[in-house]
């Protein structure tokens, strides 16, 4: 059974980032959604692997991917990825810097707060390894967006 605190936390990490997309704009939402969907699917696969390897532990008694890891994948991952692309796509250095800041914030600060709240803690990873686990996907995200933009340009030129 999910504790009330864990349920409210899951609800908030899903709802707040998705509600923020209201302010993104329809054009940007459409432009970055392909890369966003790709990164969510890839992140779910990563979470399944991490769950199996016990890289982190959730404090609720019943261990379940659906109530533990999945809210992190479908909640903040896609909206934050899309916001990062919107604010920095086309400037790779800025994109990497923003990702280092956001991934570092999560890996070195927020994970400790979540541990104190008895939601999740790192188990078989240290903070730096967790940072690498988060950060390497930024390059995939940028690459997928680059390929999407390139194929879109080619398709428009042939019409």
C-alpha cells in the first residue's frame, strides 16, 4: 500500500511539470514532443534496469515499479526535457550547461531531500554515479531532436 505522503508526492511530480507545459506554446510543444516521448520511453527502460539492479530503494513496503519509478519517468522527465530543449536548442554548450545544473541539482541535492522525506534513497549508486546515470541521456535527447529537425528540413525541401 502506498503511503499518503508517497501518493501526494507522486501526484505532484506528475501534475506540476505537465501543467507547466501550458506556458510553453503550441508550436514549441509540437516541435519538442518527439524527442520528449523518445526520452521518456528510454528513461522507463533505464528505470526498469535500475529497479532490477536495486540502484535505489523506496521506503514503502510493497515494491512496485508503477508506484515508485514510473511517476519519475512520466512526471518531470518529458516536460523538463522539453523546457531544456526550448530554452537552449541550437546552442549545444548552453544545453549541456543547463542539463549539468538540473541533473546535478537532482543527483546531489534533491535526492537527499527525498531521502529525508523517506520517499527514495540511493542504494547501490553514489551521488556521482547517479549524476552520470541522469546526465548521459541529455546527449541522446539533443541527438534525437537534431535528427528530427534534420529529417523535417529534408522533408520540407522535397515538397
